[in-house]
């Protein structure tokens, strides 16, 4: 049976992951509105990934005899200053999420919930990847600057991303 404090903290994180999904979906809509369909696709796939992160926790709470409690999801930002801004925002957001995951691990350690410490390792690794991916696109966008051809090529590349659910373990 999961400790009540852990249950509550994971429930909050489920909300945060769903918010991430909502935020990235909003970025997808923004890119669609400025005619960068590849970027829009990339964030739509990213939104799916975030939903997967939430559902993995959703299942875990159930497996441990806890109760999932869903709360309201905050309204995401709708507009950004330019085509590069959502990636700066996304990178900063992922760093914030890494902090949240670390806090969850700290709590699990503090209450000696080894099963949850173990479960959360998947997220610890996932956050390394999430930050790395976001920062590398931020870097590419800086290199491209105002070069229209470069942006066109990157948009094309981003359009090829497809969602593949990560393996369960
Ligand atoms: Fe769920 O990793 Fe991004 O937010």
C-alpha cells in the first residue's frame, strides 16, 4: 500500500505531466498558426509523450493500492514572441520538471519507499533525455538564426517525428 504523502505527491505530478502535455499541444497549435507544420508535428508528438508520462504514474498509483485524483489543468500560454521562443520555454520547463522529479525521489527516499524510488528512476533517465533534446534544438535554432532555408530544412526534419510509446520497464 502506498504512503498517503507519496500518493498525494504523485497525484500532483500526474497533473504536472498532463499540464506539460497541454502546454506542448498549445505550442503545436502556435506553430500551426505560423505555418511551420514540422514544428507543430514535433510538439504534438511531445504532447503524446507527456501523456504517456502521466499514464505511467496513473497506473503505478493503482498498482500500489492508491487512488488517482485528477485536478484542474492550468491554462497554457497561447502565443510566443517568435518561432524560437517555444523551444526556450520548453527547455526551461523541462529543467523545472527535472526538479519536480528529484523532489519526488527525495520524498520516496525520506519515507523509505524503495518501490517508488525504483519506479522513479525511469523518469530520472527520461528527464536527462528530455533536457538534452530540448537544448539541442535550442542550439540548432540559434545557429539557423534568420536563415529561411535552414528553418525550412529543420521544419522538414521535425515533421518526420512519430510517437512510439517507450517500453514499460
Ligand atoms: Fe514529462 O517530461 Fe517533459 O515535462
